[in-house]
């Protein structure tokens, strides 16, 4: 089972929210992602939530490539 320290990846306002609410949250709920960053991701890829960002095929491709590199 996967685990993550929510305090390290989410803005403080989101760290105590249920996972379903976090996944439906705007991308700016992620620590270090500003509202303008979210707007740009929406314009470029149509991504509006944390869940949609995780599903973005380009993110998955990049993760797969990084996994291949770390498998060396």
C-alpha cells in the first residue's frame, strides 16, 4: 500500500482534508503550485484538479521514462 506525508506535498489548508476532497481540489492545493500554474495547466492540457493531473498522459509517460532510468 502506498503512503505519503501529506504535509510535504499539500498546502497547509489541504493537509487535513479527506483524500476524495484532495483529488477533487485545484492543482494549487499541491505545495509550491500557484493559482497561475493551475491556470496554465488548464489552458495547456485541460487539467483542473489534482486527480486530472495524475491522469495526464504526459505525466504518466514521464514517470515511466524515469522508472526505466532508475531500473538501471
